[in-house]
């Protein structure tokens, strides 16, 4: 049985790495929390709501810790009570397994 995405570790991605195909993307979408949105088969994003700014900032900092540990960094937008996390692999301008590994790790925070 394959390893749970959240227990995996990101691998270094080179610029000549292949983007995930539609079938692989759909399989990985089934492995992460249903609140992630697939946008144009290019990136995955999730918007989360919080009660106040302090909780939002705490979440953003926890995502930043994951990003540093994994060496894979999302785009994060946040304001009072709301944060959006967006993963895609910049080197290939598309989705890689690393994006889904990190999304699964973010799921464990909420």
C-alpha cells in the first residue's frame, strides 16, 4: 500500500521534471482534504477561515515551518480571519507530487 502523502518528504525538483498529468492530479486530489481546489490543472489552493488575526497568523507561521522543513514554498495570502494557501512548483510552472505532499501536511494543521 502506498505511503500516506502527509508522511512523505518532498524531493528536490529540477526544472526538467515532468508536470503531473491529469490522471495523477485527480488521484492526488482524492488523497487530500476536499476543501482544496484544483485551478486549471496548474495549482491547488485552499482558503481557510479563522476567528481572529492571531489565529490566522499562527496558521500562516505553521505553514511556513512546513515549507521550510520540506524545502517547498507556497504562495500564502492572509488577512484578518482568512488565509489562502496555494501550491504549485515554480520550476516547472505546474503541479508536482511535492505540492500534494505539502497540501496533505497543511491538512493536518486544521
